[in-house]
């Protein structure tokens, strides 16, 4: 993932994008390796921004992208492609090559 987009959030967006029928919050957590609480918080914020929508199926919360979310997911993928998905955040004290 890129240094521009936080890795955890980019993973979450990418997983939801790939799940055309929606995905459960616990499924996103497992697939991304991100804690359930972090995924819940990020999904709630994205719902507030109109990026994700969710619905309850029993006790399970299923998450999908909105039209706005699809645009955002494509932008995130474009950023990752442009900077290279193998890039890593630059640490303090490390040199940056142009």
C-alpha cells in the first residue's frame, strides 16, 4: 500500500470493493488482518461520509460501497497503482530518493 493512503483503510476499501454482494464486518476484519473494532469504526465513519452503506441480516452487518464509494475505491486503487503498491511509509531519518 502507499504512504499516501493509510494501509489499513486502503485494505478495508479494497476488500469491500471486491465483494460485489457485500461483506460482513467480521469478514472484512479477517480478510484485512485489521481488528474488528478498527474496521467497525472506519466503516461507521465511511457510512457517515456516504462511502459505504450497510444493512442488517440477522445479527450480521453487511457492508457495500455506494456509488460515491465506488469512485473513492477507484481513486485509492489509482493512487496505489501510481505510487506502486510495494511502497512503504518513509520513516524519520531515512533518505528519500526522487
